[in-house]
C-alpha cells in the first residue's frame, strides 16, 4: 500500500512558477513509476507527465513540454513537478499517482493504470 500526499499548490500570477511535491509512504517507493495528472472544473482528469521508477526517464504531454519538469528523490520518497511559465489554462487540481513499474506499466499516460492517488493540490493561475 502506498499513500501519496501532494503539496505546494497555490495562487500564482501568469508567467510564474510553482513546484509541487508528492510525498509517498512505504519503503518500496523506488519501484514505483509516478505520474502527475490534473483536473480542471468540469473536465476529466488529464495526464501531465510521468517519471520512471529510477528517475532516468520522463514523458510529458505535448502541451506542457518545455515548461514542466518531473523529478524524484527516492531517498526522500518524493516526486516533484516543476512548472514554469504558468498560464490560466494550467489552473486545476493536480494529482500524483503511483503504480509498480513492470513490463506492462512504464511511463503510462493512462489514469486507469495507476493504483494509488493523492488527494490533490489546487493550482490557480491568475491572468
């Protein structure tokens, strides 16, 4: 069982930056692939990016490439989402998610493939 807790959300002006954190419980964090998703009001939850268990590989949705970086510190059981050049369209609740990495799960962009989810953290970007 993995418990995830996001933090770092808040209100930021357009053009600003935020770094979200996702702290995970459990000693096997290093075996989990991690993803970040976001959900704006009235919309479905959408993929932002993912990072492999080792942290070597990442995958991002095209709309955030160049503005977003996902990293992780397995010694601290934490994954990060650094977001730059924020715009109002980035306003959403941001969720981190985890699943054991395997031959059938790697850098997935599909929410249904993740087994564990955090409660989310609100990011609001003002124009």
